[in-house]
């Protein structure tokens, strides 16, 4: 199976206040197959967004490899990055800050086509109209400005712009977390439909496990800059192998009170350590309910356990 995205031992470190680097991403390896949706989940600050930014060339890696359809982004020239960005597009969290308030939405959606020389004049207007209709808006909306639309409509506009160049990879960074609950399902269903229609690969970054369960084929769980577990969606939710994954799932509220009361409680002690001073061994050992001495000294490699790849000595 061919991979649209291949990330190998990716590290992204930032300068720290006292000389020690902030290890935002510290050795992440994952891939997204052609036509697949991979969910990347974890608590705030675990490095999810940094991985997403590195995937589209918005953040240069400190070390490691990022390949989109075989093209290496690490150390790539501007011309190479420009070419890759036509094939890897991003949908950001907040549609308000993603759109220029002084541009009509027709101009915003058509800008990638115009800049790339893909269309102009009547052909450009026709393609913009088709893109707007594809995401559930009307062609006559092209002359309006972003402030004239709701949050959900603005995210549809951002998605239409991302689709303009027909990318092979769509990177979605918390695409519904800034929206009202009432419109989240609509946008998620739109993304699922578009992904299937265009056979795109998708890297879907989220902290919401219910959202990930709805849209993803596989799930990668991050903790403090590293991958804790990667598995098919059903395996993650039915039989999580890593204690951190189990704790995340236990924290998801259930609408049925009886089901909620029957769920196991797996409280995590303490706070997430600083990425500027991560603990030795397994990074989760300071909060893990089943920690043993080996966890404090040895870094657990990702290894195959059942359907999962899991970084835990005790899995």
C-alpha cells in the first residue's frame, strides 16, 4: 500500500528560556496511506499541532524525515515546498483568523487557482462556484465577505479553498473545536463525504475522541512529544493497550448515566511534565497507574501487540 504521508523519527525542538530546548515533538514516526484518515489525538501541549505544521512545511524539523508523496520536506528549498503545498493543504482551527476580512470569499477560494495559474477569468469564476456548491454554499455567495457568514459557513469556505488545488493530503487541525456544537456534525459529515469523494488522505488532529471515532480509520495517540499507541479505530476504542489511551477513553463522558457509572475510573495523578524537561524512561511513568521500575529508566519502543503498535513495557 502506498503512503501519501510518511513521517520518520520527527523531532521539532524550540529554544527554551534557560538553555534547555523545548522538545515539542521528540521522535514521532507515522504514516497515512492513500485514501486513509489518520486521527492524531492527545492532551493540549502534546505536540499534535507541531506535527501538523511540519507536515505541510509550516514548521521546519529539527531532525527526522517528512515525506509527502515521496517528496522530502526536511531541508527542502522554497520551490520544493511550494510544489508540496499544492499537494498538501491545511484546514486550521479557527475559520475567523483563516480568512482575510478584506477579501470576498470568491477571491479567497479562487486565490490558490489564480496564484498557481490554474484558472483565470470566467474559468476561475466557474471553478469557485463549483467549489462553493461542493461544500454546501451557493455560487452567489462569492461576492460576500467573511463577516457575513456564520462560523460553520466560514469553515466550509476554508475547506473549499483547501480543496481548490485538489490536494492528495488534507491536514485538519482541530477543524470543529471552534464551532458551535450544533454545526460540528455537519462539518464532520462534509469532511467525511469529501474525503471519500476525492480519495484524499487526511491527517485529522483533535483532542475530541468522539470526533475521531466518527471520521478516522486509524488513531495515533500522542503524549509529551511521542507516540504512545497507534491502532485501527475499532481496536483503539474496544481494546486500548496503553494505559494513557485507556485513561483518555475513561474520561470521555457517556450520555447514558448507567453506562457512565459502570465505566472504569482511571484518574491520572499530577500534571503533564514540561517538554523542556521530560522525564527519563517512559514519559508517562510519572502519571501511570501501573508503573514499574523499568518504566523509569528504559524508553519503551513502539512494538506490535495484537492490532496495535504500543510504546509500553507492560502492554
